[in-house]
């Protein structure tokens, strides 16, 4: 004889295990991940009464709220743990890997720089996501320079060319951009000297101040030229260490400036003309003529440096000693026997000169000297010398 019981209902036992899902995952620092937990009793039956769950993150890769929503923030590998208030049952996930998010911020390095116009500067761009994680994928970068201080290529290599202050900008096709602080460009090394003035015309009485200016290889003006050495080509004068030229001799030459930094320049033609009349000279200086004769006198002039001067001004001629007369062309008419001189005076600074002795003799004052110093026996004749 048998008997069957009524319905036997088996319900889940008490929670003994928890399982985190998903067990592993990989996400960017811009993402979130919803984690859930399932429970079983000792016999593997699903348990719905999980008690109060507490979620936590291991590895400082992000945060997780009470509902299991994980917010990734920091690149790295960690895990998620869930704990129940029932018998402290817990479970920890496998590896949770956080990779960088999308590019959010670009930063130029270096931010500021000071360099000469001869130099280059490599700029770099550093990218991070919205959580500050370094991002290697920066997209296609476009570099530019403001302020007209130079050029920059598509690798960020800046070539300084012009003195001034500007900045560098980088822009990614992913959106972010950045600009640097002040980029200061100072002059480069001396490359070219220029003598000024390049040409000049001056008299031997004057001076001329020459100066030199310098630029670097990009044409920027340089104030430090180094010690300069000045010299004159063509024997037209002298020049001192400050570039002051003192002309002395009529002619054409040039001036050269040399820097101990290596640059050199030579001017164009420097033309030296005679200075103002400083001395007169009567020619001939001495003469002896008869009282019925004339003598043409002339005058030549020189400046203070001995250069011949053609502009003698208006000349006034006079005779000293009452021996005759002279006209305004210097033609002397001898009239009276005796000794005197001729004077010429210029209207320029009253420059004057006196001749030496001018002797006027009688027209008939001729002496015939007959001498018989020798007798030539070989020829048989006397030889007279007059």
C-alpha cells in the first residue's frame, strides 16, 4: 500500500556566492560600464535576495556608484568588487582595462622660447583626454606662426627669421588647438656690414664721418658689430678708429670697414677735390731782363695739403722797386734799371706771394770778353774764345 504526498516546493537557499558581470572589459576613459551581480545558494540555485550590495573599484581606474555604474577616469588596469550584506558574500571581477579617451586638450611645448634669428626651435604638442590622460593619437596637426617672426613646418620645427615677439599655434583635425606664450627672436650673428655713405665727394679741406651698420643673415639690424678696423684705399687720405676720414690728396679711392666678427665692406668711390687756395707761387721766381723787354709772370696755387688749386680767385699783380709795370695778366714791362720784385695777391683770403729778385739791366750793357788763354802750336793758329 502506497501514499503520495502533496506538492513539495523547493526554494533557493541562502546566498553563498556572487558573480560580477561582465567579468572583464576594456573601455576608454570617456566611457562608462554597467556592472551587475548575480547570486547562488550552496547548491547553485539562483538567488534573487542578494541583500544590500556595495560596489568598489580596485586600481584607481575610475569610480562606481551604488547601482554598479562604473565611470572610467584613469588609464590603467584594475577590477570591480561587489559585496553583499548577507554573510559578507563578495566577488571581484577580472581585469578592467581603461585606455585613453579621445583628444580633448592640446598643449604646446615649450610654452615660451627666446632664440636668435640664426636658430631653430623644435616645438612639440602634447595631448590629453577630458580626464587628463595622455593621448598618443593627436590627429593631423597644423602649425602656424603669428607675429611675422619666422616660419614653422608641419613637424613643428620653427625657423626664426625676424626680430620680434610672436607665438606658435597648433591645431588638430580632431578639434583641439593651443597657442604658445611669447616666442622672442633676437638678432643673429653679424653677416653683412655696410659702410655709409657709400660714395662721397669732398675737398681736401673737409672731413667725412663714415659709419657702419650690420645685419644678420636674415637682414635684421645688429647693434653689436664688434671692434671695427677702418682703412683707406687709394692714398687719398687717412681715417681714424672711429671712421672719421681726413682727405689729404686729390684723387679717387674708397673706405673699408672690417669687423673682428668676420664681416667686411668697402665703399664706392670717394672723390677728393682740391681745397681752398692756401698758397701762391710766382713763376719765374727770379729773372734778369733788359729795360726794353717784357716778362710774363704766372701764378700757381695749392691748398693746405699741397694739392694744385685751379681756382686762384681774382689776381692782383704789383711791382716792387720801381723797375717797371705789370698788368692784370702778369705781363711785366721793364722800364727802369734796378732790382725789385713782383707780388701777386689773390682775392681769396688775400693769399699772396713775392717773387725773388727781378733785375732790369741797360739794353747796351753787353760785355765782350776776349781771352787768349791758349795758343795751339799744333794747328799753327791762335784760338780765341769769346
